[in-house]
């Protein structure tokens, strides 16, 4: 069954009229179009934003083509600007995908544990969520298990890569194999690369150019801009793009967020420096965990700043154990398939590593 047959009927049939102003570039003497304040922005806003460095926030964001073109250029043309859809981070894009492709009664396939917001919003839209369970203690992803589980009834096959909470990144040939299986079954493969900037560009799924695939990217993680809530989806299938644009909220990324995100694309070395720093810190942490009795870490990519740590003591509240030593993590209970014995840890900044290791030793002695 093709993904089109799983869509809500209004998404397929309702006519869609975009605000004409969004694509209007002819000069005018008086702008009386969109519902903005005729007096402009408050003066206090101008005091916060440096003059001339940001788009006037009184107006709605204009044509987003320059931003989409900047994104395409940053990937050296691996995809065109017409293949880019903007959204408020990967979560905002997931919500749009759920509303577009998950009519009540549709099915989504993923894994557990996994980033919880994806499965949650697919189910909010009316889909059921079937999952391949990852096996402790390494929770290793096996793409062939996902393919064997597919029935052909799935509207979406969803996988975050790098995987949250473990930080794994299955090799690109395996993702290509999964994309081909989705193409044969008529499903859309959604690869959530929220942590994708911690992989080299050559490892990204956007390099596969598969029509059956939607790749989500975010400025929150590797670009260090979580507060601006900006992200994008690379959608190769033009029909899928048309439906997503119909459902996605207009003006989803603010003009200030566009300005900041565009500026971040100009620093081509920042992601490289981030990957190098994470690799050095994570290597030490993984080694210390391996040397600590009764603890284990799941399989993880060395450049990705998150990892899954588990205690061998059943029922142990690892989150509280670490909190009492001044280390805040994400409790395993936030993820389906995990219990209190596990936490997701984001590696600390290099200048906090020694403090982390001291606090970890203190926590381990109380285990």
C-alpha cells in the first residue's frame, strides 16, 4: 500500500492557497497586505537588536528561498533549494509529517527505545506505532530486523540517526538498503538527523537522494542554536513536498531565526571543531564507564555527544544517583523500553570533564 493511501482525506483533497505576499517581490509604495502592526515594533525591541544586522521583526518572514538556497549551498548542491521544507526544529517537522501522512488507522514502524516525540506525535495523529525492540546492554540497531518486520502497511518508517538515546549511527549503506525496502513497500522513510551535524557530511542520509526518504535536520544540536527553533526537511518526492507544504504552518521559522541560522552556515569549521571536541571527551567517558563495575554503555558513535548508560542493579534510580552528585542527565523513564536503571547522558564541555569524572567516581562508590 502506498503512503498516499494512508493520508487524511482533507490533506489529499482540500485546496491550498498560500499567502500571495510570500512570493511577491515587486516594489510598492504602501504595504497593506498582511496583518502586522501599522506602527511597527516597539522601540525597546530596536534597543535589543543591533541596527541593520537583523530583519525588521515587525513584518512576517518574506520569501524563504534565499535561506533554502543557503542551506542547499552549504551542502555543495547535494539537494536543491526546492527540496527543502522549513520547520521549527525536527519536532515541528515531525508534527507536520504526522498530520500529513498519518490518518487514523495508519501504521508507523520504528524502534524502542527511541526519541519519544516522533512516535508520540504519529500516534496523536491516529497512527499505530509498531517497534523493533533493541536488546540490552548494547541496544545495537539492526536495520535488517526493521526490514524483516515491515509488512507493507506502513505509511512511515521512522528512525533517528544518530540514534537517540544511544548515539549510534548505522552505516549509510544500511540506510540505503532500508530506503530501497521502503520504496518497494510504498512507505516513506523518515530519517531524523537532529544530531546529524556531529557526523561528517558524507555520512548524512541526504547524500542518498532517495525519493522514498525524508531527512530531518536541525540547527539545535551541532549548530548550537536550540533557542531559535529552526530546522529543515530534505524531501525528494515532489508530490510529498506538495502535501507537506499544505499542512505545515506558514511562517514557521522567524525572520530572526533565519538570520541567525544563515550566519551559522557560514562557519564551516564549527561542526568540525565540535566533532573533534566531542570525540576526545566521549572517549574518556566511555573508557571510565567500561572500567566501572556494574555499569555499561550502549553502542555509540564516537563523534555523537549522547550515550546511554545503564546500571546492572535492577530498579536502581540512576538519574537520582547522579543528580545527588551534581550531574544532571535525562532519565531512562523518558524513553519507552527503558527503566530507571538507565540515563541518557550528553557529554560535558571539555572544561567540565574533570569535574564530571570526579562526580562520577563519587556516584559509582555509592552504587
